[in-house]
């Protein structure tokens, strides 16, 4: 894998070396003097880069090494900024018009170009001097010399978990008993060897839980053993420890310390062959270590058990031979258990805490986020204070757990255990991990936004033939897999689509970001005044900034070198974008409905910009009239809420040849010639109010994978013109052979008729994975061509009615995981969900909205994988025809029944009766699924009379909110 272009430890060195190589090509026509300087710079910087990697690999580099590495890192950013600016000027000059007009333009620029080349040569001479000074300083202070580092032995925090008193543990008994039951449960016969793996974030208590199980069961086994593997495992030592604990006695006159790995494996395997053994292998970091240890554990028939713990889910699955049912994911402590553990450690009892400490203790526990390690470390800090009842001490600890907790040495043990996970990351993941510090505490981070920003910043290692997007997503998944970030939302295909960072890990990230001058966090604009280091990436969290404070701060510090500007909070104050000369990533998120006008016209000067996202609900966003010069831009994402808050888009947006992702609100009309934007992969929302030329231009966007179409404009066109537009959209689909996700939110009768005439699905729909047809009465019935969508896993249909054949069509879809079916008319006959082999084979989530759910019947052996059933109906007529769908007990994998009852116009007795019947159904189900029942009184979900629904054909606006 090629080295990352930009990294936290190496700065812009990777990108810089690549650009220096490019400058030596004929394209840039440099003066001979400048070429010689570039060759010198390249050779010298390559040597420096190698040494910086060595420093980064060192767990504890000395202060002299770190100081020199910081100097070179900052130098790399400055040089790369200068070169990028020059290359951009050349690129813009090369795009000047040709022909006679171009000749005149180029002739008048000739003198300026020669002057520019002399300026560049002079600038390279200055850069050469700076590099030579840094190189000489390395020689002068003998930084290359290997200096023996003092070996500061520290106590492994996991030892505390191994020797904790059982009476002091909180929240362990339930998981312990659950895992003991799992060890002897289904899947593997009781007499066979079974491996159970515990996986989770560092500090969640994996070792504590494994230790509890071990002590609870060890007397039932002939040969118990508990060993820790760690990041750099000594396999021979681990095998010797298992042998010793299991009761092995080496032959007389044999020194087991001298045995080779293979000898130890054979000895352990032979010794355990006829034993019932219990082995706990704690803290495995790599599947290869497990593979070796596994060779020494015989597959006997004595009911032996092995427990492993790891932070990495892939390792956990490897330990269990991909038997996912044997992988136990650790959860954070509940609020009650967190409080109990915290207060018992400080006072010996929960009841001893004074009431005046309740609020501050709750705030401390929120920071700890259910992480046992954090709770224990923090409570120990307070328990050891002589004045632990003073509220001031508690306030001090609360603040220490914020962005400055590194100033408290007593919290070093907590950082040490979290730091283990960070140190174990490869270089490219460390950089991506530190970038998460851009986001505020407790923020839900969208995967698409994050990975696109990684690409825009240049963090992604380039591999020939692989899309950077796919590499970035693999980095994201690896961080999830390593438990470095916590998943929040998953899509219906099981992919994590958003995450968050644990507060304690965020503090570690910010601590390291300050060390590397990677990210600067500003909560008050006055904090920018007199800032010492050059700011490379900045996150502004502002709620009350004014024009005066912002302008003063902007004048006091240099901003041109900033590469990422992230802006959060309620303040609508914006800094002048002209100041950010080298900005790559711009993310503005203003919360609250303050309704100001936000001026973004200055972004037209950001020639390096690659990622732009503006979230300003309730604000009026003013964009520049032209942005065609932003040729690096890949993501353009504007979100302003429901009402149209953008006057118009830049007229030359179609000139952005590298734009991959375009997201705009409904109602916003695109300029003509969108067919020029051939690089686009995602487009939404594309409104039917766009010009006919724009609609025809969809045909040219052959790289589109995601398309969202809306009909949110105030439509005043004739019927013929409307039909023509709809047909053009459908015809455009014929060219979109890469389309995977198509979402249509429109109640237009002409649009629907275009789909109704299909007898078979067009070939270009064969690979569709997600299809949404939202809004009132989209289809009369389930279209027959749906049966040919063999790759579809997410399907959302709104239909007038459902008959037996319609359900049969849906049941045959082999990849369908998520199905939403909104049935507009109240059914007049039973809707049978058929059972049998091969029907709904992988469906996990089924949502049905229907006027009369009593007409719904599930046959035996139907939906074998279904985990969540959602029912949406109106309780108004429950006393006449209300009943729970029949056959819910036939859903063998059901975990949750989620119900939303429309309560408008319904008697309270009907609501109570419906809720009681649904809860009884959940209780009687063999798996006792969770029942989540909600009453929504804001509107009627569905009318009970079919005739009433026909009149609403053209006015479905309110109905969409019910979906």
C-alpha cells in the first residue's frame, strides 16, 4: 500500500514529495535554476521523511526527536502550500481559450508568466535555505544518534481487573450469567470444545467479565488457565504459562524454559487431550496469535471451554471460527449501574452521597459514558481526596474530564489503557482517527461526510484501480472493527452509516492533536488571539460570537494555511472566506431557527476547496453567482430545511468537472447543462420543476449511483407538459446503468403512469439495490416488474391495494432485507403472508401501514429471518374490526414489535384495547419480543373508507409525514 499522502505525524510530506516529482516534468516549464533546487529539496526531504516515520513508530520518542519532527512537519505544510498555489496557477493558465482570442490572451500574459517563473525560482531558493537549516540542526544536535530510553515500568491496568474484589463489581453478574448460559447453550453439543469471544471498546470491562466467569467455573474443570496475550505477544511465554496453570509437570532434568514453540504446542496438546479444560486468553490483538495458540488446544469430547477477549471484532470472529452466535459484544454500563459503581467506590454506599453533589456527579458520569475503567479511575481520584465532600473538588474533576483532562496525572492510567488501542493503529488509521477531533463531543458523525473529508484532506492511501471512496470506507470499518469508534446507526444491509466517539477517547484524540498541531479547537473567538502555532485545521464551536470579536480574532492570527474549517453552534457569524487561501474542507453547521441571511459568496476564492457542506436550517443562504473556478470541488452539499432558503445555485455549477456529490434541498432549480457534470455519482434532490433540458441532461450522468427525485415545487404546468417531463425522466433511466439507489418522492399521476406501463423491468434496473416510491397512492398494486429486482435489499412501496398475487411477488425477492408497504385503501379481504421454503428468505425488517391490520395473516414458516415487525394503523375503528394480525407467533426470529397507532378521532378505550392486545401478543410469542407502542394524535394514518381516499389523489402533502 502506498504511503498516505497527508498524515498526522508526517504532515504533508507524502503529498509534497509527489508534487515535487510532478514539477520536474516538462509540463511546468521551470527555469533550470528552479529544477536544481527542486531536485535538492526532493532528495533532502525524502531522507527526512524516512526519519520521521521512525520517530512515529517509536512509542516514546524523546523531546529532541519530537521537536525536530515538529519543525519538519510544519515545513512540509508550508512548502506544499507554496507548490500547490503555483501548480494551480499553471493549471488555470493552461485552461485559457484557444484560437485567435486565446492567442491574444496568451500573448498578453507572456511577460507575466516569465516574471512568475523567476518568482517561483526565488521562492524555491528560500525554501531550500529553510530545509538546509533543518537538516543542519539535525546534524548539529546529533538527533540521529540512538539514545537509550529510560525504561519506566508501569503497572498494567488490566491487573487491577484480575484482582478486583467480587463484592466491589457492579453490572457484571447479568452478563456473566448470560455468558455461562451461552457456553452451555445451543449450537455446539455440550461435550464438544466451544470457544466464546468477548469483544468491545478498551476499558469496557472485558477482562473483568472474563475473570468473573473464570472464577465462577474453574472448579468444574480439571485444567483451568488464564493468560494475557497483549499487543506484542511472547507465544512461548504464553504457552508455558498455560501449561503451568493447567497442572503440567515437566519431566525430570528438563528445562521447559528452553523449549521451542513447536515443543510447547505438542506438550500442551498432549497434556490437555484427556482433560476437561477451561482456558481464558485475554487481550488478543491479532488473529495470527490466536491461530498459534489454537493449535495447542485439542478438540476433545470432555466439554472443554475457551474464552477470548479482544477489542477487534474480526479477531473475535476468527476465534469463534465465524460462529457469530459465540461472539459477545460488551455494552456500556447502564445509568443505574454506573452511578452505583461510582458512589460505592467513593462512599461505600450509594445512600451516603450528599444531595448537593447529585448534579455534578451526574455530569461526571455522563462524561464517563458507562465506561467502567473511566468510572473506576475517576471515582478513585475522588475517594483518595482528604476533602472529598467539597463540591469544588468534584467540579475540578468534572473539568479534568473535559478537553484538559491530560493535566491531571492521576488520570494517566485511564489514558494508558485507551492509548494502547491508538498505538496499535497503522499510520494511516492514526491520521483518520485524529481527524475525528474536528467534531464536537457527543456528535453523531455521518460516515459519508467523514470519509469524503478524509479523501479531500489527502489522508487516503492510493492504490491503483481502487476507488479512494472504497478505501476510505474500509478505514472507517476498520476503526469500527477495532472498537475505536462506536456505531450509532446501521442501514438495512447491516452497514454502519454513522458513529460517535466516546468522550474519553475524544479527550485522548484532542490531547494528541495538540501534540502534533493537527487540530485546533476554539470555543471562544478571543482564544484565537495570540495563538502560537500555525493553525492547520480548526473547529469553531460558537454560540455567541459577534462581528467585532470575529473580526478582531481574524486579524490577530494567520488563517491562510488552514486546510479544514469546521463550524458548529448557534452563532450565525462567519469569518471572511477570502482569508482561507488553502482550504480543502469547509463544513458549516448552524443550529437553531435564527433566520439570518448567510453570505457564502466568498467561497468563490477557495480554489483548493474539495469538500463543501452547509447545514443552516431556517437560514437564508446566499451563494456566489459563479463557482466554475473551484475545479477541485468534489462534494457540494447544501441543507436549509423544508422551505426554499436558497435563491439560486451558481449559474456555472455545471463546469465543476470533478464534482462527485451534489445534494441540494427540494424546490431548488438547477441551471441548464447539468449533462456536463459527467463525474456525478450522487444527485438529490432533483426536482421535476427543473427545465426540460435539465431533465434530458440526466441521460448524460452515466456514473450516477444514487438519485433522488422530488416534486416539491409549486407546480403550475399543463398536463401535457407534466407528462412530457415525467417521460423524459423515465427515459433518462435507460442510460443510468450504474444506478443502485433510486428514491422518488412524488405524487404526480403522470409520473406513476410511466411506471405502470412497464411489463418487465428494464435491463438498467437489474442491479438496483434500493428503490423508494413514496407519497400517497403511488401504484395501484405491486408492479409485476418488481419481481425481477433480484439485487434489491431495500424496498419502499406505496400502493392503493394489495392482493394475494402482490404478496407472492414480494416473497420471491431473494435479497430483500427491508420492506416498507403502505397500503392506502382499507383492505376488503385477508392479506396472506405466505410461508414455505424460499419465501422472504432474508427479510429482517417488515413495516406495514394499513387501515385494518386485522386483515393481515402470517402463515407458518413465513419470514424465517424477520427480527423487527412494524405496524402502523389507526385505532379509531378498533371496536368494530380491530384485532392483532393473525400468526405473529409463526415468526421464529422476531425480536421487536414496533407499533404506531394513529389516535386522531379514536376513543381512548380503543387505544387501550389495541395496546393491550398487542402487548399480550408479544408476551405469548415464544421469543417474547420487545413491544414498543406509540400513539400519534397529530393526524389520521389512514381512512377507513376507501371512497374517501380517491379524492386525495393530487394532494398528498400531509400524508408523506406519516411515512
